[in-house]
């Protein structure tokens, strides 16, 4: 049975869902298709078919959705992409947008 105490507790413990952020890869003229597929598999946990589909979508439409995450996870994915790209001499870029 709800009491005055229960109502006050509910107001104080109101929970908000964390905001979610879409992470996109951007097209460029220099990064190899195989490298982008590899990034989609290793960083974004896509299977080969899905990774190839997303890579071709980016290649044709200039950007493609790779996943939706909380802010810190999105930021980590972007850092991982930029580090792997830099280590391999590619200019591949990832960006995030609030959902
Ligand atoms: N456009 C690149 C090429 O022709 C391939 C590519 C796809 C690059 C997706 C970046 O996010 C990207 N080699």
C-alpha cells in the first residue's frame, strides 16, 4: 500500500535514462575498404556481412551508422578508431551525434 513516505521516496529517487549517442564512420578517398571492414568487426562487433554492408553504405553515402552507445562508450569507440587508423596511416574519422 502506498504511503506519503513512499511518494516522497519515489520523487527523490527518480531515475533518468542516460542519453545515447550514434557513432558514424565517415568516408574518405584513402582508407582501404578492407581496413574499414576490419574496424567494423573489431571495434563495433559486426559480423563480416554486416561490416561489408555498412562499409559500402559509407563509401556511397559519405557516412554510416556503426552503433548507438552512452557518451563514454561512444567516445571510447571513436578513440579506438582514430588510434587504429593513425597506427595504419589512414585518415579514417569517426564522429558521434546525440540520438
Ligand atoms: N572510399 C574508400 C575507398 O574507396 C573506402 C572507405 C569506406 C573509406 C568507408 C572510409 O569510412 C570509410 N577506398
